[in-house]
C-alpha cells in the first residue's frame, strides 16, 4: 500500500509541478570564474506559452540551495511588486548583469570572485503569470604563481647529501608538484608534498626532494600541475656536486678548517710521542750503560761508529791526473 502511494507520488508530483511552472529558468550548468576577476552566472527565463506583455514581479538569487528550513538568505533581489521596481543588494559584490532584464536575462554578476564564492546558487523568477527557479554552480580557479626552487646541503643525514625544495603559491583548486630529472624520469614518489592555504583560501604547494649521496644527475625540474592536470609552470634546479671534482665554496669552507685543525692535532701528537721517546731513551741510557757495556764488544759491526772506507775518489783522481 505504502509503495503504491510512493509510486503515485513519484509519477504524478513531477508532472503536476511541471504543468504549474509556466515560467522556466534555464542556467548554464557550470560557470568557471577566475579568482580576483569578475564572474557571471548565466541564467535566462522563458515561458511555456508566448505572453507578449509578461511582467516580472520578483527575481531572487541565493548562494546555496539549502539552509535553515530549506531556505538560504538572498544575495541580491529585484523587487517589482511596487512601482518602480527596487534593486536590493543584500551581499556586497553581487548584482544583476542586466538590471533591465533585457531578453529575459537574469544573470548574476560577481564583481571580485573569491574562493568562498565557489558553490551552488539558485535563481527564482516570479512573474504575473507564474514562477520558476533553477540552480547553477560556480567554480573558482586561480593560476599558480611561477614556482621557486632552492637546495639545502644536508649534514648529519647519513645517506642524503642535499634536498631540493620547490614552492608554488596562489593557486586554486589544489594542484600538484612533480619532479623530473634530465631523462624525464619521474621522481615525485621520493618527494614530500606539503599543502597549506593562505588567508584567501588559495593553495601553497611545497615539495622536498631528498637526493642520495653519489647521485650524479646534474639537474632536476619541478613542474606545477593544476587540479585538472594542466601544466602551469616549471623550474629547473642544478644539483650540488659535493665530490672532489667540483668542490663548492660552502663545503670547502667547512672542509678546509677541518683539514688544518686535523693535521695540527696529528702533528702535535707526533711531536709529543717523539719527545717522549727521546726523553725515555735519554733517561734509560745511564742506567742501561753497564748492561750495554757487555755488548760494546760487538759495536764495530754496528754501522754508526763504523767509518766507511774512503771511496774510490783518490784512485779516480789519480787516474784523471
Ligand atoms: C546577459 O547579460 C549580460 C550583460 O549584458 C551579457 O554579458 C550576457 O551575455 C547575457 N546573457 C545572455 C544569455 O544573453
Ligand atoms: C618554500 O616555502 C617554505 C615555507 O613557506 C619556505 O620556508 C622556503 O624558504 C620556500 N623556499 C623557496 C625556494 O621558495
Ligand atoms: C589547468 O590548466 C589547463 C591548461 O593550461 C587549463 O586548460 C585548465 O583550465 C586548468 N584547470 C584549472 C582547474 O585551473
């Protein structure tokens, strides 16, 4: 029984309301606006029968289709129930594109499109011969600013020696940053993307790509993609070669003092060891002399006190003479 009633409701209510809505409002299904620019939600109305002197009594635009008790407050109203008609701007920045409604054009105009203006809108038109309404959607887009990139040298992280950073701000909706090397290999999986929103609701993308030690690729390119996958900008960043072939000033300024201090320490240690050994030998000598004395017999075989025989110099000189 209940299902029969609901079937009846489903079949006949739409038919009845279609017959009632003598006025039809037709809107562009979706409108794309650029952040910070003027945007228009296109709607016109028509009648199912030709009525030459149709009179508009009320046109109402609301942002959102639901609200408390299913009604949201209007943003702009044109009220012609009294003569002359009155334009009521209830939220700043909204007005009608054509306040004369020429060609039954009831389009809404937004002067400076912001991110929060994205969403569903509804337009209701009431005439002396009936009324109608329609909904439409506003999508906001903002192009990302030209990306910036930088690199930081890593000390302390065992396997990473530099990290590339790429930023792109001021875009909407949320986009993506991808990394490629000069062979077009995609390195995005190795990167970490951080997304933040600024005070206008625009997105700031920041991606960090850590590079492993010994990576020899000369440069990487950071590419900015918008929400629908369109390329919006790119920046290439050369990597830092930390190897011996091309020492950069940042590392050489660190390495130089390390080398100097290290060799000083080694030198000092050697000097200390040598001094100690010498003083030990000098201390030992008097006490060990009696012991060494027995060995003095064999000293002639030792090389030091032994005088080498004069070379053949005399002979050769004689020959020359
Ligand atoms: C409605 O009027 C505006 C302002 O004159 C115009 O730019 C727009 O193209 C019109 N829309 C239609 C559907 O005629
Ligand atoms: C990227 O953004 C972060 C966070 O705002 C900032 O600290 C960093 O300096 C920026 N780097 C570049 C290259 O713009
Ligand atoms: C993304 O970029 C493409 C190409 O530039 C453009 O056609 C498209 O409208 C953009 N989409 C968004 C959501 O910004």
